[in-house]
C-alpha cells in the first residue's frame, strides 16, 4: 500500500481524474484553471458514482468554471463537490447491510429512524455537507423525545461508518462522534410477590371466563416463568420444545441460537397446551395453522383486571431478572438465563444486585447482633461486653 495518495488522470477528458488514498478509497476529482488560478474539486466517491457518471459531471464542472461560474452555486454542480446524498447511502445501507445481516425487527427500527428523522432532515443533502453542527441541531430539535433523538443519531452514525468502509465518505469524518446522547430514561417495572400472585389469579379468571384465550394465557405464564422475550415465545415451534430434556431450543433468538432451561412449572404450562398436526406453533392463533401474532390487546385486558396499568409485557422479563437477583443469582448467571450476549446489557440490573447485597448484609449482621446481645445477657454484664480471657484463645 502506498504511503501517500496518488491521482490518475483520464486520457479522454483533460482535468478529470481519480484520487486513490492509502486506505484504498477512491475519489473522482476535477482540476482545471480559471483566471490564471488552478482549481480542484471533488466529484464523488467511487462505488456510488460510476466512472462514466463522474466523467459527465466533471465535464459540467469544467464548463461552468470556464464560463466564469462558481461550482456549488447552481443545482448541477452543487452535488458534484460533496458526494452522494444521504438518501442514496441510506438505501444502499438498507439493501446491502441491514437486509442481509439484521433481523426483521432491527430492520424496522432502522427504517423508522430513516423515514421519521434522517430523511426529512438530510435526505437530499450530500453526505459531505452533513457536519457536527447540523447533527447536534437535529438532536436538540428532538430533545422532547430523547429516545427518538438518540436513535436517529445512532442510525446516522452507523450510516457514516459503513459509508467510510465503502469508500464513499472520508475516513474519520463521522459527524456523530461528539454528539452526546440524552440520558436513557428507564421505565423498567418489577413485579412484587403480591403482584405476581394477583397476576396469576387474574390469568386463571380470564381464561375461565373466556375473555382471554388459553394460548395467550400460556404465553403470559411462559414469559413470567422463563424470562424469554415476547417474540421468542410467540414464534416458538413444537419441534423446538423438549419436555424430556427440560429445555427450549431457540434457533433464531435476538442474540442467536440458544437454549432455555424449563422449570417444572414451565413444563407443566407446555404440557397442558393442545397440539395439532396442522399447526406447528406452540402459541396457536385463532386461524387454522397460524400462530398468535400479538399479545398487546390481550395484555391490556389482563393488566386492567389486575390493577397493573403501568406494567408492560417486557417488564415480565425484567421481573424474572429481579427475582433471580433477590434469590442470590449473580449477574453473570442472569445474563445466561436471559440470553444476553454482552455483559453491558446485564449490567442494567447492577443497582438491583447492590440492593440484594445490602439486604443480605443486613440479614447476616442482624443475626450476628442477636447472638452478641444474647451473649451479653447471659454473661450478666448489665449490657456490657465481657472480654474473653487469653486462655480462651486457641490456634
């Protein structure tokens, strides 16, 4: 690899060439003279702009310079000096990266951020003209919806990194690097013992009354008993259930294939569900051969009856983790139970772990203090400690 960039000039159009950087990135350029001064402009990045397209644009730029016009002040030349637009890069990103490497839910998230935030703001803007000030201004305009603001900047950052890898954006030119995200306002909710009991009772009542189907009730119970994600339960097939081994084999979970251990209570829920040769899904829907596609409407009914209006379906997963911590499980073990791929994801429960440690420490200390108080009483010391004699110390 060359240590310096080099320019290779076109033999057909004088002043048109391609600059090759040490990294391998290629940029089409124009160099010509006007009013006795040498002028050089960037046409576009190789990859999104073909050689023939760049040659035609270069001819327009050269002609405008010879006519005494300044490139960038009219529509034809303004886009030539700054590369492809954000919309062009975004569509390539969705087509070549997201569609190939990401799961459908992730792809929908990117599509939503593009359609609602990035394309309205920067869709027609050439990538090279999007700077830190513009990104920070967009981020601030969305400060009343911090989650959307952060997601927009995160998506834009990923676009720039991918564009850099493709050679259609300058290296190290990501304008999102120094935009500080808004704090994540956690709205996690953890069910207490009494709330778990009430929720279990309500599920039984609604199923008996026919207001919530047996499949939906089973789904809610499995979510509480396994800590699985909603779609991991909704898309569960009978072929992925091994009651003898006591596990679920999730082939396409969010973080990749994984196994989920089944407790006796979870196995009992699965064992009571009817199986049909015409339906491979565990959580069967009302239509023949189809699965239940959503739990949202049914959850509204359940939580209203249980008086848990502030509890989301995903909070059942959080509550599973909370109960595990209360029972003394480590964050590492909880990460395995929940199928977390990164330690940082499980670290969100660290504050609960600290509370569990404090509770345990208080319980141990209270037990010791009770023994010490008993010793003081038995010694007849009137509440004062009686020192042990040297002779009582053994090694």
